[in-house]
């Protein structure tokens, strides 16, 4: 891959309707890279908050005794989709990609497909 | 209580404004600046970039040494790692940002004596992805709040971590299991971070979460009375037990402290 910024940039250009994207460290809740966002969508706040979403789901799975991993988490709002994709790779000790999409412009199936592709390029 | 981060704030603002190059030194770590931007940070408690890269098997130690030998004097070691084809730019950036914010947290958020700035000093690693000091400062403050919201007793941050013996039947993720396996009552969070090749702050968060979940013995800290689990974000810990019955009882001997002293004396040198 080129660099973090390029990978995130590709996410926003190759996926229709992206409002913002962030690459987040899931233990600390810190955004290691962000693109897009703005006053309507503070990606640093979104990164920290969505860490709790991922943690809650991981915890529930532990309690249920599910021996499985999360691929992605989809949250559907009235006007937006929020997509969280957990990255797994050699050194990825808990990173996830967070994507906010405009519901009226986004194609969810395509977005998930593209996100998978970007993940493979990140190969962190 | 004054936030320790805010103490250095005016100095960082001034250094940003004058686009300073050099190193900001505090008791627990240092921030390296180029043109007023933070390019690197180091702290005794936080594992360095080499530890994070090599312990996970991502980079062989000899390749790290090789890059230092080739580009150390030119202060371009980071770039050399990429030129030599051992790392991609993305990997380097992500891993380095993790170490930068990790060390910056210990540098800025720990109570400290004097803060000095030495102009003109640069780090041999070389710039990778500069970060505005304001971002570093905000992130450090957020980390302080995060730790306090998880478990507001900072004693567990520096004390040896000891797992509770009766954990049978409790589901533990592999990530936490790796940490608990090293929680032998001798290793501190900082030692564990180094051995696992994880950022020290991430280890602190995990240790505090384990304390809150009852997986580790947190008697070194001040556990809240039953029914008074810490929940409010950023709540200041009260050292006084609020239950009158507890208040009236004679102070219990600090067995955790005694045990730690004994272990420290008996630890192999």
C-alpha cells in the first residue's frame, strides 16, 4: 500500500456516498488516520465512540461463548449508514475501519465489497 | 486537581507558533519537534518503535540495526526501512503514530517537574508523519479521561499486575489471555507492554479494564465498596470509603504493599 492517507482516500473515492472515514485503534479509541468529516461529523469523537460499539459486541460474543470473529458491523440511521470493518492481519492488534455513508447515495453491497478490497491493500 | 497536560500547554502553543525545532524534555519522556510539529516522542514507560515492530515478527532485529547503521547519522532511519523494502509506508506510519501518541501520553500526562526545550536537536529516526502539538495534547487529555472512566484508581498503572487465581469458567479473549498470562505479581504494566510488543497505554487501559472486571487483584489500588462501581467518566476517585461501617473499622494492614515489597526483595536480580 502507499500510505494510510492514500488508502483512506481510496476508500472515499472508490465508494459512492462516503461522508468520512477513519482508521481506528480499538483499544485506545484513537483515530490513526481520518478523511472527510467536518463540523457535522467529528471523526475523532466517532472513532472513540465506535470503539465502545465494537467492544460491546466482542464482549457479548464472549459471554455467548461464540468462537467467531466480527467481520463488520452495520448501523443504519435515518439518513446514513455507518460501517465498521475490523481489520485482521499480521500486526493488526485491533484496528478497525470506520465509514460513514450518505444513505441516499450509497450502495451498501458495493461499499462492503470495496471496503474488503481496501482492507487487503492495507495489509498492516 | 489541575490537569497535568494543561501545565505544558502554553509552552507547546509558543513552540508551535514559532515553528520551533528541537526536543521538549520532561521527567517521564520527550517530544521531538520539527518546524513546530511533533515528529517523535520517547518515554521510559513506553516501548519504542523497534520493540513494536520486532516483537510481533513484522521486522527482523537485524534489519532494524542495518537501517540505523546506514542512515542513523543522517537522521533518516525510518525512510531507510522503507527504501530497504522491509516495511511499507503505511505500516511504518501506523506503527510510528501508535508509539508517538503512546510516549507523548506518558510525557505530557504524568505529573512532572521542570519542562525544558533544547533547540536544534533532531531525532535519528527522522520525520514520518508530523502531528500538530494541539492534536497530541488533546489526545493525551482524552487518554487521561478514558483511563479514569474505566477504573479511576491510578495505582494499578505502576504496581505489579497479579491475576486472580479463581478465573475458571470465565470467558477470556486471547488478547486479554496473553496479558493475564504475564500478570504474575512481579511484572508491571510497562514490562508487560514491552514483552507483548504493545503500546504501554493500550496495556494500561486493558489492565484497568481487567481490574474493573475483577480479573486482576487490584488491592494495590482503592477498590470501591460493593455497589459503588466507578461509572462516571472522569470521576475523581475518593480515597475515603463512604460506607460509615467501613470508616469506623481500624485500618487494615496494607497486605498488597507488604507482598509487593517481599516480592521485590525476593525477585531474581
